[in-house]
């Protein structure tokens, strides 16, 4: 396993990490969680990602029980959760000081731990001043309930505002962002965040390297049963694959398959390795519903060196979606 520093911090996270979204609670229970998390851990994965909203808290319960069952040493793993959607009450969602603190306490109870290493603001909150959120996150760190805080799906401008507020008030700024990043979603990582990588050393824990499974190639001939897109409640994903844009992307994936064959890997491994190729990616969050999928994902690490400039050019020629430079966002005090 390769370990990368998370932004400008001294914390090292495995280049490939493991997330609980969808799989835990929605698709599978604790037995599968034990098998897949153990397979990831044995492969060198040290970062495990979660969120209060995943399966309405069940994912955190399953992960907490799994860590306890496997008897892992707490300091050997990097554990995260994300706060925003905690329930139906008026103060059970968002990034107010009240929900950040109460939501975190509830997450810690479900995870059966005194602290998380990383805590994320799961989305920007248009109704809460960023300063309130920055102060609440610092309170959690001061209380020892989290070591680092960051954001997920925030804009560069919002992250920069939080950074400036923290510096002005002598507080800890956000360290990392968790954006979607894959061959079809490139704008933030390759354009919008570039100034933040250079100026503040923003770390990234990217998600959906397979574009919800599309880049694995398993949807090239339709939607098979037992996949995420066939789950109740995920009709939105099924529709996304079957609309015109989805069909266009599937045709692109079909054209990428020969490149994967040339490199000597699966389509999923090619997609994950492509993400790892970006030096601004601290870790790629992967998911799996069985140990064999974990093993396949982990092998993507050995594919990165095979993505030569020539291979990358071939991929680029098929994707034809490289973001244009430069981004007009300017860092201003």
C-alpha cells in the first residue's frame, strides 16, 4: 500500500481507502462489513469513511460494530464521518453549531469511539454563516472529538472563505475536501481547486472513482440485477444511466475497455488508477460488497505506473473533457 500525506498535515492516509456509502445498511449487514473491511485492512488500507446520513445512521453502527469485532487498535486506523443530514427535525440538519455538536456526538456513539480523525461538513449550508461553522468545528477539535476538519462538495470560494475566517480568528482552517472525482467529473479537482492546492495545501479524499459503477463496465449491456442501480430508492441512479447523457457515457466506457485490456487490467482498475495518477489526490475512497471486489480495487495501485503519457493521451482522446485552464477564481485576502 502507498501512503500519502493529507494536504499539508502530517497525517498519512492510504492511497486507497474504504467507504460505507450504499453498501453498509442498504445492501449488506455486518457479516459482509467484517469481510470487506478486513480485506481492505489486510491490504494496507488505514482510512475508513462514513457519514451520519448513510443508511440513516445504520452504516456508522455497522462500521463501529465491525471495528470492535475485529479488535483493531484505534490508533492504527483513520476514521471519518460527515455531518449535515442527521434527521427530520428543524435542527437535525445543516451546519449550525447545535447540529454540528449534537450530530457529532450521535455519530461517535454509533461508531463506538471517543473521536474521529477526520470530520467533514457534508455540504455547504446556505443558512448558516461560515464563521459559525468554522468555530463549531474548532470546538470539536478542542474537545478532542476530531483531529482535523474539512468539507465535502464545497466550492473553492467557500473553502477559501472558511480558510480566511480561521486565519483571522486564529483558528484551525479546513484541511481537506471530499469531492466527487472520476473520468466524467473533473472540473473541481483539475481546475477549480488548483489555486487551493498551491496556496493552502488542500488535501482531498475523493469519492465515486467508478462514477457509481458506470466506469466498471458492468452497465455496458444494461442494468444487471443485484447492482446499486437496481436497489429500491436508487431509481434516480437507474434513470441517470438510462437517459441520453448516461447512454453517451456508456459508449465512452465501451471505447475505454480496449485500453484497459492493453494495460492488462479491468475497467474498474483503470478508472481507479486514473484517479490515483492525479498528484493532488490524497486518497481514493472505494466501496465493495464482497472481498473479491476489495482485492480487485487494491490491484489498481500496481496499474498507476502503467499509465504512461501515451496511455493517458489515448484516454484523453476518448474522454475529450479535460477542463480548460485557467480557472478565474482568485485568492484574495
